[in-house]
C-alpha cells in the first residue's frame, strides 16, 4: 500500500519530493526525445507534463504543511524549502507562503 503524502517524517517527505522531481525530469526528457523523433500534439505534451508534475506538487505541499516537532526540524524544513525555491526559481502560491511565513514568525531565537 502506498503511504500517503501526509504520513511520515520530514525526512521521508523530502525523500519523496526528491524522487518526484527526478521522475518529473525523466518524463520531460522522455517526452522531449519523443517530440524530436515524431510529431506530438502540443496539447498531449502539455498534458503529460502536467500529470508528471502533480506528484512533485503533492510532495512539495506535504513538506510545506508538515508540522515540525522541534526547532531543528523547523530549521531543516525552512532550509529545504529555501533551497528548493533558489534552485528551481519556482514561486510558491500565496497560501504556501502564508504557512511558511507563520512558521518562521513563530521561531524564537
């Protein structure tokens, strides 16, 4: 049985996110090869990429919504998300940013 995205430790959620990103990258490469060797509808191509990115999005959201057990885990979560944003240059949606901002505001020095 597949473990739900909401289940597991922060580390397990990060592992799932990395695996989902790798699967998405593999799908993109495969479809790019397919497009180079045969005629592929842009709509079908876009649909395939959207389907591949859903797992990535769900895994990332499970990290955003994860409730850290302690300060160290909170720091690790925020560091991971910062690295994700810097590496991918992706923007999080306003709700995700609100969750992260609230968590960062609750940290005490």
